[in-house]
C-alpha cells in the first residue's frame, strides 16, 4: 500500500508503534527499521507533517507492517492495545514473558516475530544459550524447573489448547494468580501475531534475521 498522505488511521498506528517501541526500549541501540525520526516528526506535529512535501514523500520509508495493516487500521490498533497491556503492565517477569513469546514464535515458525523477540530478549538478559534452549524446547538441558514449565506450557497450549495439571502445578510454585492467568493470554496474543505476520508474508527489515536469529 503506497502512502502519500497523513490520515487519522495512519497516525493511530504510528502512535501505537511508538508506544510499543518505548516499552521494549527498541531505540536503545538505534531504530532497526531506520524510520524512527520520521515517525517522531510526524507524531510531534501532524499538521506540519501533512503540509511538508518532504515528509509526505518519505512515508514510503515506513515499515511494511504499517502500510499493510492500514488496510484494517482499527482492528490493528485494538489488537496492538492488548499487546501494550501485556508489555507495559504485564504481571509476568520480562524473562518469563520473552521465553514464552520466543517459544510460540518458534513453534509457529514465525520469522518476523522470532527475529524481533530474539533482539528484545537479549536486551532483557537472554543469552544465545537461552535462545538455543527455547528452540530445543522443554527437554533442553540446562533449564531449571520453572523455565521447563514455561516452555512446556507453551507447547501444551500450542498442541492441546490447554495447560496440563502437572505443568500448572509446576508453574504455581513461582507464579501468582495474575501471572498464571496472563501466561496463556500472552501465548495466544503472540500466536495470533504469528498467524497474521506469516499469512501476510511480512518481509524482514534491516537487523531482523528471522529464524536464523540467535
């Protein structure tokens, strides 16, 4: 979808992306997509941006996901709002969250999601060894009981649509009620993200190595 003008739908999507980036500290080492200054410029003064031929010409630099999801902007904004709730105000620890997200991304063979969250997970302390264990799954050597339960829960949700009693009991040794409720929701959220990113064939941007990321 070619962009040559600002719209309320586009501004809403850009605002959501900036919120996600802020939560994930995605600009700590520079903007991977190379478009953060443009997004910031547009959001800081939409009226000035709308009257700037240079900015309007530069809209084609926005990530493909923006141009694609503008075709259903209201739905994308609502779905992203759920993700923001989980990212910004979620009960799970950052490590538990990223282990779960990475495991469902790998099970879904979702290049865009996997590549992004390898980068995110490493910023939050995951190592290449942790990433390798996520790929291998709950039977990987080196996992503690809790990490094993997190990965096993994701596998059970993906395969059986529910967490088993044994896995739930193992999780409950470390997670409180809010965290237990949140875990299947975050797995479902990111499975949905994998579904649409895979189905829409979103191309990887610079810095995202897809399923090769470690």
